[in-house]
C-alpha cells in the first residue's frame, strides 16, 4: 500500500496537470464566440449564381478526349470569379476548364487575389497572396492552397484551393487562439485533430488507474468498525427508543 500511495501521489500530479488543461481549454471554447472563431463575419455572402440564356457553353464531349484512359469521377459546371467553368475531378487531381471554349484554366496568384477580394467582407486590404503547400491553418485542404492575408485588426487570412479555387478555410487571430487550446485539449501537437494519439490514451489510462487506486486507498484508510457507522447509528437509535 505504501508503494501504491507514492504512485498515486505522483501520477495524480502529472495527470492532474492535464486535467487542469482540459478544464481550462474547455472554458476557453465556451467563452470564445463561435462566429468570431469561424470568421463568418469576414466572408461576403455571394448571390445565388444564375446561368443566363446568353451564356456560351462548349459541351464537354468536345474536350473529353484529353482524358482518355484517365479515371474520371465527375464534371460539374460552377461559377468562379464571375465566369462559368467546368470542374473536372479525376481520381488523382482536379482540373478547371473554361465553359465557353473548354480551354484549360489555372488558379494563379492573380485569380486567387480576385477571389479573395470578391469574398472578403472586412475593413482591411489585401496585403499578400502566397502559395502554401502545407499549413496547419488549412490542414483539411487537399493539395496546395493560396493564402490571402488582409491587414485588418483580426489578421484575417482566406485560403483557396490551388486546384479549383474553392474557399477551403477562413482564419483569424481568434481562430489561432482557439487552435492553440484545441491542440492542448487533443494532445495532438502536430496534426491537432487526432483524439486517438498515444498521449491521450496514456493520460486516460492513468486517470482510470487513479480512480481505482484512490478507491482502494480510501477503503484502507478507515479503521476497523468505521465502515459500520450506519449499523451503529441504527443500533443507538433503537436503544434510545422508549
């Protein structure tokens, strides 16, 4: 029991620190404004696109031969920066083609800047546009992304897919604060989102052992006869009754 008490004390100190971190991070999540975290106020709601009768479209049959032998998943007609384009999804990549003539189209820095300025609804100005091949701020994106950084008070950044120009993430300083505590909460200090990492499992196992050992130590801390307090109380009541 002496060894168990020593282990219980020191393990309780270690696990207790992480339990405190979990409590603190949970409090931060509750205090932060969800809309501020997601930067919804910085994104302009675009009107629903309408394909006009005068819009010139070239049928995909005219250029599908360029993908002969490739594993084609789907083709969709979508608006992008005021134009209509075909989004061609293959198993290994996504490509864009202009709807009017079927010519290939790339999302370069100029187009990414235009997309950012069209969607941004804040008070700042576009300060920088750069290509990111890997970033934790847009970790759910598949492939490289264009990062558009604005000089507003929230240091807002919009991320667009370099493959098809889709907005994949909107970040600001509030989200970055949230992400720090999210990292501490998940104990995933690299990818952030893995709840099944060894550290979480280790701490959870330690907390379970603390509960079991604490119960045993509590039981052993009673002197013989102290656990029969209820029986003794009933006996005293019955003896005191007339």
